[in-house]
């Protein structure tokens, strides 16, 4: 990834919330499933997106722990849903 390529949404959120294991615990998943959020769809990942069913638990956790995270942070800015990876 070069310096001009933005990080996928998943990478940013995972870092902000406390890492892969923390996010896995919050969402009731194993760490491998959370790591897949950072992988390209061609590599059996989600293309940098966090599945919507995990948005509410992440937002609730962030609120309780004063972590700056909003619903807008969880969705791509591109209306086509593409995230540069």
C-alpha cells in the first residue's frame, strides 16, 4: 500500500477500537473473521468494509469507552461502496 492509498474503513476502525482481538470480542467473532474485513474480496475478505450487523455493537462500545466513532465512519464515502485497498 503506498502512502497515497487510503486505509480501508475496517483497518481504521479496528485500530481505533483497540485491535483485532478487541473487535472480535465486541462482535462475538474470532480474530480471523475480523481480519478478513481488511482483505480484498478477491482474497475472501470484505474489501475493507465492516458487515453492517456489527455496526451497532461497535458504536455502542465506542460510546461507552469515549472512542471517537460515528455511523459515518463505518460506511464508504463512495456511493458505489468501493473502498480503495
